[in-house]
C-alpha cells in the first residue's frame, strides 16, 4: 500500500489488572468471568486519511464483539489510540500502551510511515503487534519478533498484478508509468519485472505528481501502442492520467495498484471514462460475499452491525483481531505468551489464512483485482485466476 | 536506448509540438502579469500564482452557474469558454487590484524597501492559498473542512480532434487555448502601445518621477497594471480549466514558477518576451520529456534557462517594457 497510509495495527492489550492478576495467581483464573484482556487499535482515526482506518477498526470491533458474545472465560476489550497517521504521535501512544495501559497486543499502526517509527518502540516493549494495512516491503526486513501483518506487501502486490497482466490479459506490450514516489516506483518496477518474465515487451515513463499536464507521457504511450498500461501511484494522479490518455485516443486497458483503489479515480477521470480499468490490491473488499463462505458471513455481520458495506481493510482488521482472539482462547493472556502463540497460529481468516512467517509476513497473501464500473469498484476475483468479462 | 527515444520524438513530433504550444501559451499569459508588474514597479509579484488560482475558481464557479454542463463541443464550447474567460478575467483582475491595494500600496506609500514588498508578496501568496484550502473551497463546494486541499473537478468539454491531416492531429481544446492566448496577447500589446493608458504604463516603467511631472497618476497606472496582468492570468485560468478541467488551492504554485521562468527566459519586463519565453519553455519541456523521459521535464527546462541566462543575462528578447514601442 501506499507508504503513508498503510498500516493497520492490531494491538492486543492485556489489561493491567489481568496481567497483574495473572502473574500474581500464576495464571489461575479467578472466579466467574471477571477477567478481561485489553487489545489496542492504533491508526488515523480522525485525520484526513481516516477513511482507510475506520473500516479496519470496525472489522476488529466486530470480531471482538462476536467473541465476547460467546461468553468466554476471559473477555477482550478494544482500546483505540488515535495516532492521526503520524509517527510523532504514534510513538508516545505506543509507549503509553506498553507502560501505562499494559495492553496485551496491538492492531496497528495502520500506515507504513508511522509503523516505521512506532514499531521499534513496540519491539523494545515486547508488545505483539499486527498491522492490517501497512504494506511497505521494508518493514519485514528489520528482524522484529513482535511485528506481524495480515496483508501482502508491495512486492507481493506487484507480482500479483504483473502476473494478472501477463496471464489473464495476455498483454504482449505493456507501458509502465509511476509517480516517482516511494510507493509507486518500486511497485511499478515489480510489475515491470513480472510482465517481462511473462514475455511482454515494456516501455516506461514517470510523471510529476505535482503537475497537471501529462501529455508528454500520453505521447509516449501512443508511440508504443501498448495493450495494457500499469500506473504505480495514487488515485488523484491516476484519474487525471486516465482522462488524458483517453482524450489522446489511447484505448489500452488501464491498471493500477491499491493507491488507486478509491472512488476518486473514477471521479478524476470523469463520467464513465475510467470504466473497465483494473485495480489490484492485496486487500479483500467483498461486500457481496462472492469470494468465500467466510467472506459472505463477514459481509452480512458487518452490514448488520454498522449498516454499511465492508470497506477497504475491514476484513484485514477483522483477521488481525481474530489472531489475538485465538491466542486468548488458547489461554494466553500476557504479551509474551500471545506472541509465542502468533508464531504458531494457523487458523482460517476472512481475507486469508491467518499464519505468519518468521519475519512477521503473512504466510499466504493473495492479491485481488477490482474493476471500475461507474464510481464503484466491484471485486473481479483473485489475481491468480480472475478473468475479465 | 537513445536511438529509440529520439525515434520517439520524431514519430510523435506533431503531438509533442502541439502540446508544447498549448502549454506554453498558458505559461505566456500568466507570465504577462509577472512581467508587467516588474516593468512598472520592479517588484516580483509572487502572489500572482494565487491570482491565477482565483481565476480557475472564478471559471469553475461560472460552470456551476450554468448548471455544470457536460460534453460541450463545437461553437457552444467557444461561447462557454468566452464566458469562462470573462469570469476568470474579472475574478483574477479584481483580486489583483485588491491585492495591490492591501499588500503593496501601503508599503509603497511609506517608501518601504523592495525587499519588504517581496516579503509581503510571499505572505499574500501563502495567505491566499490557505484561505482557499481551509475556508473558501470547503464553503463554496459544500465539502468537509479537511477536504479543502483536494482537487475540485468540473468535466464539461467534449474532446474531439478538429483537424486531422496524416499524423497531424489537433484537438478542439488545444486549438482554443493556442488561438485564445495569442489573441489576448496581441490585444494587450496593442493596448499598451496604442492607448493613452498604455502610454502612461510605458512612461511609468521608463521613469516614474518624470511621468508624475508630466501629469501621469501613478496610483491609477499601478492599479491598471495589476488589473491587466490579473485579467490575463484569469483568461489563462479559463483556458487551463478548458484543457485540464480541474483545479485546487495550490494549482498556481508550480505553474506560477514556470510562468515566472518564462518571463525571465523571454526577458522580464518585456511583453513580447513573455510570449516568446512561454512558448519556448513549453516546447522545451515537451521535447525534453520526449528525449529524456517525463521525470526530466523540469530539469531540462531549468537547464535551458540557466544556459540562456549565462549567454544572454537579460533573456531572449532582452529589452524591457519601457523600450517596447509599436
């Protein structure tokens, strides 16, 4: 995902009382269901990108409410930390969660930028954390033991989309465009490598995200006459790019990554100009529940509770919370024990199998493709086997 | 690699040229405002980019007044663009006059240094940007406050190719931009060189003190200069909206820098220099992108600026406003 936006952190926090109580009584349960474990959720809950964070928070809330409704021995409460998506706010909140609130686990931080700053604090504080949306590939390279995510990183995404272009679209000439950003450029390069491996010929160009005139890029695309165009970047530029490409008479299929997975893409292109464009994302947004039975049930439960369709990262937020719930169910209530459990967990989730590699990456990460229709982005299917109608 | 990129330029020579001309025409119109104010006051009006921004919103507001038409083409489009140009011109010209009255005139009255006026210009630029991002855009378009920094769109043009000869294609919006900009510049040039007010502007640029002795009302001349320069930016804003159909609070920032560059490239203070500088800059950007890749567009443009200034420090045409005579 976009580096700024990306991480949903699940925080499982064991409440101070529980942690103290557990250690005092050697983990023995007290009388009659009075125990609770606190799990935290950290992300941009009120800022300008909160649209990407409220859905996973609701997903996590749904999972925890469903668990508590089963009347378990140890209940879970969700405590939210509003980092505004900013590292400088996420760091003190992480410290507060560890030393003052003594939570047992954290869902989040949600964006990659704040994760890069707050995750070392969580690692030092030995607090297990699961992000539902931080996709920057480098987060997994620090050897962190307490860090996990339930979403595929940008490399996984690039390979998924590149494979889709080569295998499903069978494009032989692909034009690659990126916005020179930390997110867009590596994503575009991974897609380029994947389609080249699939036997396609490529050409590439970069746009200036501050600029409004992409006509030089359009002319290059025209000269190359590609069958497909991949854009690594955010929807604000993506929409304008589609508009200017179509005005210039380019009819090749337009594809992009999760940075463009927003209604703003179609709006920027205007009317139905963006129709047929395909957006890949390692996230599962499936309001009609076509992906699986679990996804269907999740969509129904989510709608019943929040009176809204599951949105971006809701399923991942649910899965991150489920990981902590399973840990608590198995009798783990301290951060250390929960983290041990997470290294072995293997449970079915909504978006994917909940199972982590030793570096914290999800064991299986699927990339899903969405096709623009009007201002909607209905799910087309898994990038591995989806076909374009 | 190089051979293919050069090939790229030659096979798409006309599209690059047309795009360069239409981009350059907008630069040139905005550059006029920088050049006129510099000619008369020796001041770089850094808030001119925000005057342009206000023009785009003037045009967008007019589109809303017409009930946000869509897919306009043919003569209806020409008429609509005329209306947008008038609206943009009034919005930009009016705000330029107010800007001068609020931000520059008090300084001039007190004989403040040019540096003080420059700081005032930068301050006015930031003030106007933030005013639009935080207050005007959310209020005017009924958006939540934090969305004020996002682009505002108004799709209304039916884009078609009006001329199509072999590999040469010209779309309706580019044609209107180029023709409209050239007409405005010819009109302004005639105004400055043929009318009484224009003579006053030239006289003030040449020697303000003597101009006062000859009965020229300097304040009136300065107001007229800002109004004319602002109106040109407003027309540029209408043409920009026609071409890109989108604006936002900082739309003027990059464009303003480019237009200022165009003014310097052509010879600041020189009206025809603004036209030459704008067109040359637009073409260089497009050809540079074709050969080196679009990410090098700005690098190529500014390298050429540095080279030109090394050998011709006063810009391509070099002369200043006071010497430009009919």
